[in-house]
């Protein structure tokens, strides 16, 4: 019997390798707000604010071995999305407010400056991955949490995983 016949008989089907692919972090983390940089948006030509967070402590979940900032978000600074709670500046204002920091400003420059002055703030996040049904690519998602809620969620995750508390 030929090799081709044996492959067919065994039901072999080609599979894509997952070696080296991005694997989203999942868990609860204490992070540091480490970057707030204004940039030109790639696709729409407007301005955006790139904000990044670096893991300071894993409260529960997968460890990061990355030398890069693990959590990143691009927020619109122009157009209708600029005032959207998920896609615009309100997202970082709410995230910092949740962490106990109020940012403000009478002008756009003062508001952005106030956000940049908040670098170093501890922000708690719950992270998870998302892969669209029709896609091969995974995305890192995260939501900001209050400290007490993050600690409680971390305990729940550890308990589910069988960790002694």
C-alpha cells in the first residue's frame, strides 16, 4: 500500500501549526499605567491616544514572559468615536477614575497632560482572549476593575483552578 493510500485510510487531514502564535493572557492582574502617547491613526487619518499597561503582579491566571507592555488600547481623539466610552478618551478617563485618579483639563492639551501625569498609576484588569469564528487570529481583551473586585475575582479564579487560598 502506498503512503498516499495509508494517509487517506488513516483519515489524515492537514493541520495548521500553532507554534509561535500569539496566545492571549487570561487572568486578573495588577498593572502599571506606563504609556500615553498621541499618534496618527493609521486607517482614518485622525489622531489617537495609545495607552499601555505593564503587568506588575499576577493575581490569578497565566504568567507573562513578555518584555513588552502586555495590554494596549488605541483611543480616538477625533471624530464621533472620540467621545465613545469604549473607543475614545472616556475609556482611559473612566479607567483612571476606577483606579482612584481624577483627570481633568479646561483644554484638550490640559486633559491629555492630566492623563499623562497619571502614568505609574496601578490599574487592575481582568484579561481574556477572543478569536472570531471566521478568523485564525486571536485578540487580547481586557477590562478595568476596582481593586477589591479584582482581588475577589482572583480568589474565584484560583479556587476554580484548585489553588489553595
